[in-house]
C-alpha cells in the first residue's frame, strides 16, 4: 500500500466514524506528512545517485590507472621494494583524494594508524592537498 492509498483509507475511516469533523488538524498533518515523505524519498534518491556517480568515477579512475601500470617481468627481475612502494603510494594517493587530503580519515580508510600514514607520506614524498 502506498502513501496515497493509506491517506485515502484513513480519511474514509475518519469520515465513517464521525471523527473527521472533530479533528481537521489531524487530517492536515497526515496530508503534510505525505508530501514530506515524498520529498524525503526524492532526497534519498538524489543521495543514492550521487553516491553511485562517485563510485563510478572512482572505478573509472582505478581502471584508467590500472591500464597505465606496466606489466611485471618476473623472469627479467624486479625490485620487490620498489613495486611495494609504488603500490602503497598509489593506495595512499587514492585515500587522500577520497578524503580531500584529510590524513586521519585516509588512515581509517586504509586501516592503518595516522602516524603510519604520515610516516609513509614523508618517506615516499607524497604531495598532500
């Protein structure tokens, strides 16, 4: 049952019981509530659409970054620590971008302490902000 049907049923019940004439303010509040619920649903839908757009933008950025990564030549030899540093740098930059440069929030996203994040930012010379 949708909101309009519920309001109509409530109005009918009030009319049949004779209460409708005694409580006009109650009917007015029910009508206002339906509009507020509709507006809230629109606001919720807009929030969900914005969140989805942000997710799609992040996914697109991640995909573009992944295509730029060079393939690893294990047989030719790689520097393990350089690859780990490159990976960590990329994750830190993504988290900082997501949080608008807020290091405490970025650390929470990454599941590390803020002091650890700060030391890695300094170690890897990552631009913040």
